[in-house]
C-alpha cells in the first residue's frame, strides 16, 4: 500500500519554511490538498507529493 504525503514549501524553496498538509492512501486527495492549500496561501506556498510504500521505511523515526 502506498502512502502519499503532501508537503508545502514557502515559495517552493525546500530550505525555507515547510509543513505537511496531507498524508493518506489516495494520490488524487494528496494532489488536491496541495492545490487547495496553494490557492489558500495565494501562491506563497508550493507543494510536493511524495509516495512511500508502507512497510519499506526502515530507519528510526526518532532519536539517534
């Protein structure tokens, strides 16, 4: 199963402010969440949708 995560980046810059606006299993919902949030921010934030296969993320989620 794929998980789609939509992240908003200020002016599309990955080195600037960012936040996650959606995480779920439907690609269309992930894309639409990005479009809606971009419109809500009057274009100040752009988005990226990344997909992950559930169960394939093996790195620790916290700590060292």
